C-alpha cells in the first residue's frame, strides 16, 4: 500500500519541480531490436549496439531506492537481447520493484519459464493479423513466434497478464477490427492503441523525418474520412469491449487518434493530453542517456553523473519549472504520454 509520506512527496515534486520520489523508471537495456518496423528507426542502429550492464543498474539502484521507485518498465529495442536482462530483474525484485516488459514477442517462448519468475507483466506489440503484422515488422514469422510465446507462457500460467499495444498508422488503420480480433484470438488481456510519432527525433532517429518518410506512415488528408468512419464503427459496434476495458482507451481517446492525424492538416488542434511524465518518471537509454521522457532532450548521462544528480540538477529543475505541457510543441505532438496523479497507487496495479 502506498504510504502517506510517498503521496506527500509526489505532491511536493509537482509543486517544487525537484524530484522527491520517482514512481516509474523506464530502462532501455539494449539498443538493438529484432524487428524492422516501418514506423520505427531503432533497428537502424543495430550495427552500433549499446547496452546497460549490471554495474549500471547497481549504480542506478541507489537512486531508485532513494526515490522509492515502484515500477521499472523494460523497453527497447528488445530488452531480452541483453544477456544480463534477468540479472537486472533479480536486482530489482530484491527491492520489491515491479517489472514490466515491452517486447516484440519474438523471444517469449525461449524465455517463458524465466519470464514468469521475474517479470510481473508483458506488453507485446501487435500490428495486425498475421500477414499485416509480419509485413509491418519486416520479419517473416514474427506473428507466429509471438503467438507461440504467448501460448507457452499461458500454458505455464493461464492467469499471467499479457496485453497488447498497437501503433495505428497509414499502413494498418484499415485493419483495426482485425487487430482487435487478433488480440482476442491470441488470448491477450487487453489491447491499447496510439498514433504513430512522425515528427520527433525519438527512438534513434538521427534527424526529423523528411516529408517523403512521413508520408509512408502519416495518413493522407484524403484518407481521414475513412479513418473517422472506421473509428465511428468501432465505437458503435464494440461497446462491450470498451465497457470491460479489453480496449484500454475510452471511445473519446480512440477518437483522438483521428484528431491527431487531422491536426497535421490544420483541421483541428492536436488533442489535449494531461501529462506529468517528467515529474513522475524518467527514461534511461542503453548508452546511459537520461531523458525526462521519450521525446524531450537529454538531461545527462549516468556514466558521468548519478541519476539523482541528473534529475535534480539546475538544468533539470529549470526544464520542469518552465515546461508547459499544454503549449509545448513537443508535448502537443506527443503520442505516448503519462498522467500519474499523486494518489495513484502503483502497488495495486
């Protein structure tokens, strides 16, 4: 149960812009990925692999304990490519820190029994039915490997929580219902949807995409009415799946995916997003780079300063103090936001 002290410290962080507690830390244990997704550039750095080590995590642990971190999200790239991944999990579990894994799903079967021992829940990327998923991932057999991994984990533990996450974009929006059906057929507990980031330098992009690259993923303006109709049909026909939260987002948030793409053509503002990620979380990349979230500029590197020194440096405090998430352009176009109220108890999630 979350202590009153922890709740008070989370309030203090929001009002002073100085980190007192840090509920969530996102780690990228490995920079490479075993998929080559059309909407992502992480895999393009596979020739220059970087990874966190046990020594890195041991150094981070001081800050995680000091700031009462409740959950570590293992992201990537593919976190399971790091040979020390389960050693990381053991270190974190010894401190009663919850572990979530974002995964392509390709290595789940191979690691099923060990994942059940160390990881609390898994989120897999799902891009379509088998044919569409494999095409978007550019990996023949990717869907089959993910399916076999999910089945293996559920064979060992039928109640283990595995959810899905789908990036909706130009190459799969027409298959939205098929994605939901695939999530059901795979035995997932929930499916979540977000639009594609087409305008930032996040996720290993050397530079902002040019217009030609954007157009591969960004819906054309002429496609917007079709997207709107698809969303309206989902909301109309799949009411029970929204009500029982198999579809994680509310109908209103699903409709915001249309608004996000329409905003690129001036049809409406970018959807409002209530986000406090830089006050309640941080991202540590595979080379030690520390960011306030996926999309904003780095604050430092754990190979040069400790995490607590980085997060409460004058520059970091100044960044949070002057960040208006309602008007900042990066925040406005963000596709992966976090809002964690001080009273939200992660221990029971």
